[in-house]
C-alpha cells in the first residue's frame, strides 16, 4: 500500500481531508498518513476513526459535552519512552444497552490533555528522573488513570490517584490492577476544597493534572486543594488545552490569579526555584514531541498551555 502525506499538499491536513472527503475515499482508497515519528496512520475508509491510539485525535463539541474520535475504543495502549514499558488502558464510554454517551461521563475515556500530560511527564523523566523518583505524587481528575500509572512506572515513591466520580474511580482501579501498579498507587475519591483536601495535608511533593480549569466556578476550590495537599515548596504541574468555546489563555490567566491568592506562585526558567535546570521550557519540550497531525489538531482548538507552580 502507498502512503500519502496529505500535509505535503496542504498545511491544514484536517481541513483538506474534510473538504475533499469524497475525492480521497474514491481515488486513494484506504489512506495512511505518515507522521514524523514514523508511524503509519491507517484511515480504514473513514475520517472519523481513531488512526493511532497513542497519539492525539480530534475532539469535537456535541450537545452538553465533547467527544473524541478514539473514545469508542475499548482499549488504548501507550508506550513510554523513558522506561521500556507500555500501559494498557480500558475505556468505558459505552453505556447501558451498548449506547455510547459522553454527557456527564467525560472521565471514562482518554482525553488529548491526558495523553499530553503523560507524554510531557515521560519526556521530563528522560531528562531528569529526579523530578518523580521517590516522590509522592497526587493526580487531580485522574480519569482512566493513565498519568497516575505512568508516574508509578517512572519511579514515583507513592501515587495518590484522585477523582470525584465513582464510575471513574472504579474504571481507574481496574486499569491500575491490569497494569500491575497496585502496590504504590492509592485510589481515592476527592472532592475539591480545603476541608476535603485536609486528608492529604502537606503530604504531597508533586501535584499533576490536566484540563481542570474550564469551569471558573471551581477555580478557588481547585487552588485550595492544590495548596492544601502540597508540602511547602511542593510543585504543581498543570496542562490545559483549548476547546471550542473556551479561550485557554484567558482560562489559565484567571486560574493563576486565584492560585496565587491561595499561596501558590508561578515558576519560570529564570526563577531561582525552577526545578528542571535541563529543561528551560516545558512548552518547547512538548512542542518538540508532537507530530505534524497533532500540531494541526492543537492549532485548530486553540493550543496548549503548560504551567509549573510552587507552594510558598
């Protein structure tokens, strides 16, 4: 089979494919788009399929929610590069009667933000394993558990995987058990806010999370939670993506103001407390590990923002 790099003809591959769907399917047959990491992405005669479960896929808005083209897969496999291990994740989008619904159940499949957070942590671990090794790490809004499982495999001493949804917690427990990471991962229900977070007061070295700030009404509760669980000097690594109807730059700026009022400060490479001397820019590190198709996806949805904060 021949593989065609559609991006050679058009810088915006997604728009090209959508606008030329009929031509592509009738004249080229099954398409495999070669990405810059060497993986062929089989289209299987539909632009709505999930071409490669390890990479980003388009996320589109539907009434009351968003949906990913990979959400219907029962399994996704993610291969780590900093350690020679893979993670197998079961997704649970199919509801009662076999009907797929994401409304109110967004934590039961892997989002692009979760994939990117895991990839970023993996690349950080390649360059500086001390960031995670032996540390107590707490993930907020863990979903299916991908990032929590990943940091456990990367050498974190203890991982506290949290979410507020019982269905999500059960699915994450199954994924953790399947990946044989039950010994050092503690799954806990955690509703945001200072009182609830007191169960982990000053216990955590690193908090991780992705796509947690889309609702401005929860910013204070989120900031309280992060500030409460972190030890003094503890770090918060956070990643957020743009989506239709959301301005990720404004979203992050608003949350940062609230977080600073709760005893957190933003770190940059010029700060004397920057914890990753070999990595001056987390955004650049992530950008360098995106393939062309993923860059298109992010560009069309408003991009990605990565921040590092520290408890004062």
